[in-house]
């Protein structure tokens, strides 16, 4: 499993957190921890099942920007 911390600067509320958790929960082999106050999403993932680009796409697909991902 790989681990990466993604910065999501426009994440501001509980709905944002739930939206990201829901989107990442649908991806194979992905576990996440959303830290709203830090504006970070810590992901653990199997790159053979789901590459990092797919994780970033899922977050951005919810209307958020991933900085430095």
C-alpha cells in the first residue's frame, strides 16, 4: 500500500468531507482520512488497483482542487 497526503485548500465544511469520503469510498483499494481543519486528505491505496491520478480525479470530480497532487 502506498500513502500520500493531498492538500485540498477549498475544503471548508462537513459536507465537503462527506463528499470526498463518498467519492474515494467507491474506488478499489483506497482508504482515506479527511482532515478538514488541515485541509488534507490522507490516502492509503494499492496503485495496482487504483492509481493516484484516479484518486485526484475523484476528488476533483466533486468540485475540489487538489494542490500539489
